[in-house]
C-alpha cells in the first residue's frame, strides 16, 4: 500500500506556521487527518504531540489557530531541519483577535 492510500484524507500543499511546545515549524502539507511539517525540534516515532497551525492569510486582523493533538508516524532528517509526519486525532479552531482568543 502506498503512502497516499494509507492517508485518511487528501493532503493540501501549503506553507503555514506551526507552533510547538519549545519550538516552531512550517507545514509542507496537511489535511483533516494528518500533517507534515519541518522543524528544528527533535521528536520520537510514536510520540504524542500537541501543536497549533496558524492560519493568518484569510484575515490578518483575526488569524485562526488550529490547535491539534496527534501522534508522530514518520520522521525524516533533512540536514538541520527534521521532517515530521503526524496523524491528527483531534483539533479545535480558535480565532485570535488582537491577542485575545475568541
């Protein structure tokens, strides 16, 4: 079975900021069930993870924070950066208005 067949949903290629505990990254692609991002922060295969995808290009005055929980399913070393694939188990959407979460 190839990688596309294992995915629960089609991934969309997009570069968005990812906020991690103790670090940050940038997405290569993501869907409702998974994400691939690059970061300098090290992770372990199978590790539980929480992260936030920042979607500010829709409205820069009120960006959307997509807070996610999941599990690391693949790690790719890419020089100084580390590619991380994670299955997303749940997520919540929040709008942020001038520092306040709506």
